[in-house]
C-alpha cells in the first residue's frame, strides 16, 4: 500500500477537525476525496505531506510514518509527492520553464537533467510551445497545467490535487481531469479533492467522502 491512515484524529485548540480516519490508497490508484467546504479535505492532505501531525493515530505514506519521521526527512518525502493547488502558486516573475525547473534545482540535478525533465513534462501537459511564456500570459487552465508539470517533474509516486479545478470553467475542468487521468494511467497514484461530483463520476475511481469529521467510502448514483 502507498498510503495508510490508522485511527487518525486531528484537533486544534480543543476543537476536533478529523476523527477516527482509516483508509488505504494502493499504488497506481485514482481516488477522489469529496466533502463540503470546511469538511477537512485540505487538512487531510496536509497530513499526507506532513504539514500537519495527527493528534492521535498514525499516517503511513511511502516509507515514512508520522510517528518516526524526522524534520529533515520531510523535504525528502515532499520531493516524492506532487502537490497541485487550486490557486496555482506560480512564481509570477519566472516563465513557465523556470517555474517547473525550480522544483529540480533544490535536488542538485545538473542543467542537462533539468532541461530534459522540464521539456518532457511540459510536452506531457501540452505546454511545450509555451515554455517561455510568463504566468500572466496564460489562461487559468494553462496555469494549472504548469502546476501539474511542476508536480510531475520529480517523478512522484503520488499526486495530491487539492481542488485542482476550483477556479476553472466546466470545459477546462474536464481537460484538467483528463490530464490527471492520463498521468494516473501511466502509473502515478492520484488523490484529488473536489466538490465537483460530475468530475468524480467521470474519474471512475474510488470515492472517499468526508462527513461529520470522518471518512467513508461511497458510491455515487449515475
């Protein structure tokens, strides 16, 4: 298994955010995490990239666990995860190529390695021709594709996509979903949080729902 949460609780200032969370994600799975705004979807993702520690229980992800991971190991874990945010978080003063390359510079990769990897992922997301464009010259869908390229460039075992279509129109949202599905079909696991049930139906993957601070697997009516 790739991810395993065992009886996980999260509390802050005596307020319970998540309780009794138990689920598994296998390698290569596509999983949608659904729930209303404020239900705890983003908090759950933060547990996975170790930005948040559980108050009780254990988070296992890859070769790491929340109980034993050291602070200097957290960046190593995050290099094995691709994180895609709703609000893009692009560097506005750098072009598309440099936004994607930025994730590789900290790994000590050579210039040749960086060039090869960046051009490969930009082609994969359909933006090879826009590598010199600045973020403000791109549409919302193109900016999100840059974010996905940046998430892919370190060859992660899991993509965490936090409401990746939240700021996009329906047509562009379906294009982004197709891209995530293509990535998944090549072997990378994907966990996508969303409140867009139309996208969830089209993903045809497993569905987890956060409701009343807990998580359960659900089936949607067609």
